[in-house]
C-alpha cells in the first residue's frame, strides 16, 4: 500500500523523481512499469501496471453502447500512457498530461493505497483546505459507518 505525500520537483524535460521510499516497492510489484492517466479532479493517477490492468479490464467490461461508459473509457483508458522508471528513479510525464493537471515545477506525489495521485502543489494545498471545511465529508463518514472510527 502506498501512503503519504511527498513534494517533488518536475524538471524542465517533464521528468519526475519517484520518492525513494516507494521505489523498492514499485520494483517488487511491477518491475517499475507504471501507467499514468488523467482524473476528473484535474490531477494525474499513477498505477503499478498490474493494478492498472485490473482497472482496464473493468472498463472493457462496461456496456459498449452506453454513452456514459464510453465517455469513462475514453477519459481514463484513452489518456493512459505506459511509463517506466529510469535508472535515476524518474518517470517522464508526457506534455499533454502535465498540461491537463497544470503540473509546472512542484508536484505533490500522494500515495492512495494501490495508486498515486500527482497534483500541482498549490492545487493539492487548496484541495486539502477545502476538505477540512467540507461538512459533506462528515455526513459521508456517518452514512458509511465511519462515525465511530477513532483516528
């Protein structure tokens, strides 16, 4: 499981160093073969290839004539790119994906269990501030039995 946030720098060529604490685990789980795609929240999602293949099969199983299913397939699968970790522990993020997520220099590399989210640092900070003030999060927690969870 991947967790935690690291702020990393994107270089001028669009390369991003995978935080050292995740490199060995990625090597073990996927031989450093990753898949990156867009997310509706305007961040990027980075999956170890075996995890992405599970998701891709689920997208492929959606009804081909359903317009919403096709839109989801186009968004997530259509924008997916294979990336490999190089000898220096970096990945190259294609320009169109950097543009999509407005990644410029400082990137929040956020562990989310089986995947990572890549956020522009300022967008990540704003998203966290909004979540702290979102009453709906408490309602959702209560509705899903998380109200008694001790953190």
